[in-house]
C-alpha cells in the first residue's frame, strides 16, 4: 500500500524487524507488524485518503526545524509557497528543498537586509511570518 505527496511516494508496509515499528526508522514510510498490515489491506478500500499527523503544528509537525538542501516535507512546501507569494521563488512548490529554494532564500535575505544564507533556520522562518500556535 502506498500514498503520494508532492515530495515523494511512500509506503505503508510490514517489516521483518518488529523493533522498527513505531519509530522513525525509515525516510517516510509507515512500518507496521506484518499481520496488522495484512488486516489493514483487507478492510481498507483502495483509494482511501490517508492523513499523517506528526505533531500539533499541522504542516510544521512538532515545531519549526532548521532546513537545508536535501530535506523535504510539508513545512518546506509552505515556505516555498510563502517565497513564491513574495516573488522570490519561481518554480512550483513541491516540498523538496533544492537549488531553486536555496536561490529564493538568498534573494529573500538580501532584499530584507538579512545575513545571506542557503539554509532556512528558525529565525528566518519567524522573519517570514511563520508562527506556531497551540
């Protein structure tokens, strides 16, 4: 079973290592005990919407995190959307932090009189207006 998001395709699958269930031991897949994933497959119709919740802050999960090239996720996508709205990001927001996002961050910093960087730290996210509310 699988699900797709703009930044990749992920699976819901069993594992031969039961100790890996319930831990962030992969790069996005949901690991379950084999007998439980077989049961899920039998009772959930194909095409059922899957919502993954990882914290209380919606697209920012458990909180703001320092982001750099190669990282991905809903938080990266929200930042790309903000940079696009402000006229700094030219591509289509896809949740993947790559060269185009780096360039947009550098342009944003330069235009706002900030230290020019390739990463998006928490201070920069706050400067862009991202605020976590419980």
